C-alpha cells in the first residue's frame, strides 16, 4: 500500500529521476514537475493526496522560498521541503520562517532524504486526521445536522445562521430540553472561531461560591485548599466560544463581574491583582424570561442588554409538531445501533401517540422515551406497549389532540393564545383582559412555551 504522494519540483531531469526512483521504491507515489508553473498545476489537481512537496530553490521561473506561500495556500495540510545545491544559513532561516518543514542540500545521502520525507509525511498525515476529525465534529454540530422542517425551527435556524459569523453576544431563549446547547454549538461551528474551543457550563450545576472560581480560575493560595493554580473556563475557551447555560441562575455579585468582562474584555483570577484578557465569544441560554426578570429587578438590566445583543428563541417541541416523527426516527436508529437491535421503525399507533403527547420535556424527553422504547422492544417495530404509562390514556382516547386537551392546563393555554391574538400580542393589555399581572403572564408564557 502506497505511503502517500510526493510532488517533486526540480529542473534537473536526472536528479528528478533518481530521487523519484528512491521514493517510489519506498512505496510513495511521485509526481514530477520541471518548473514552478507545472508544479503548481499538479498541486491543484492532487492537493488532497500530496503529503510532501520537494521543491528546488532555484527554478527557471521562480525562487523556491518565494514559491512557498503559494504551495502552502494550495495544499495547507502538506509539508514543503526545499532542495538546494548550495545551502546557506540565511536561505535556511528564511525558508523556515515562510513555513518550510526543512531545508536539504542536494547530494546528501538517500537515507537522510528518506528520514526527512518520512517525518514530513507523518506530520502531514496527522494534520489530515485532525482535519477529518474536526470536519466530523463540525458536521455533527452544524445547522444542517438539525433535524426538522417546521417553520418554528427554520425561523430559529435562520436567525442563528445570520448571527453566527459575527462576534455579537447571543442569548438563546427556550424551555428546558429544547436544544439550546445544540444551537450554541452550531453557532460556534459556523463562526470564525470554529477551530478554537467550545466550552459549555451549566450555571445551575455549581454552588454560587464555586461558580466564580470555575469561570475565572484562581491562583495558588487564593483561599484555603487552593494548592495550585487553576485555569478558569474563560481561559479554557480562549479564542473560542463560552456557552453559559441557565444564566438566569447567576447571583447578583457574579452578574456584576460578568458584565465587567463583557464591557472590558478583562477578568481577574481569584487571588490575582493583574487582569487577564478574555478573548471569547459569549453565548448564553435561559429557560426564563430574562426581560421580565430584569424588569422585576431579579436580574441586572444592564447585563441583560449586553447579553441580548441578539436573541434567538428556540421553540419547544410542541410548537414544531411536524418534527416529532423525524426526530423519533433519528433517535430510534441511534439507540438501535447502540443497543445492537434490529428495528425497522415504529408502528402507526406508536407514531400517533407521539404526535398526541404534549412533550413538556421537549426534545430531551422525546430522546429519553425513544431510548426506553428501544430497550423494551421485542418486535421489529416499536409498539405502543413500549411507551411510558402516561401514554396509555392517550391510547384509550384514540385522538391526536395533545395530552390533557380538556385539562385546566390546556384550557388556560388556549385562552392565553386567543387573548394574545385578539390584542395583537400586547402583553400588558392581554394581562389586563385575563385579570392577571404582567409578571404572571410572562411566567405562564414561559411555562406553556408560547
């Protein structure tokens, strides 16, 4: 099996033949060019295959060192080794500065050439593997990978795709389990920072006195038990994206410090008097109505306005019912493969019950339900008896209306929707007509995913 492809650019035909024969004997595929122009043409055709370019410094139509940037631009993952009859320290230094892997004097032993080419090829292979892994990770977290065609999802994706290439802070609003972190990852992958870290933290997962040290880090001796320096998440995410989930859980003191970071792009580690640079793009998420929280004095208004430069409302699953079956089919395939079960789909009753359920837990709940169903499945299709007990009432009802459609919860939701429609979305007027406070209305809108 060939070790890879080499492009050899040299105007000395006899030397080209000798070097090519040596490399081919080692299993390499070798393409030959007598000048810069034909070498660049070959590289354009075979950029994805070439691991190493061996290029003479003195070509009839170019100087090898000045040719380096063009070679690197055509094949950024390949390594370039320059060849010269009369090596000088100045040329060698210049070549390395321009990005050459190494600088070799013609006439050196074949063993030295092969060792150098093998090292360069191995580095290029590693770069190809890393690029392929990054591509796979990127495709998993891209907007294109999001499953669903509902108008609600398409609107959210359109907004997120527009803001992704910018440096603007983004606030993702939506109920728990609706996929806000997937949106944050897609924004990162579609941004110029995609090659840098994406770091996520759930602000509700840490005690308030520990979250500050997690975000900003600390110096050794900053407090009892600080036995060594610790990097904070701002430092871990340097150059990339920091995703703060459930940001509404931050206490007022930490809100003030986060606001300072957004305003100055600097932060202080605990125990350090010198500021550190915060080169991160901030994406935050909340399942609360932060605007209402800020109006009520429960969240800093100035921080809210800095975070909400661009707001993307992530729809709940019951607002994108067209996406329930495609999502269920995806989770079915995923868990069937993971659990090594042969399943060819779901029967009509199973699909009907999925459509009829109200999915207050959103996509996360759907994912859990499908995992449970696949575990319990004994047939080639998922059947209704693999669903949790709360689905059984729907089976008896024989309707596609959302669960609890006659319940007080469903009646209240429909009434709020009706009044909001009649008043053109004016929440103050809707609250007056419903006989409730504006704050209560905002809470119910959040609860019902409206």
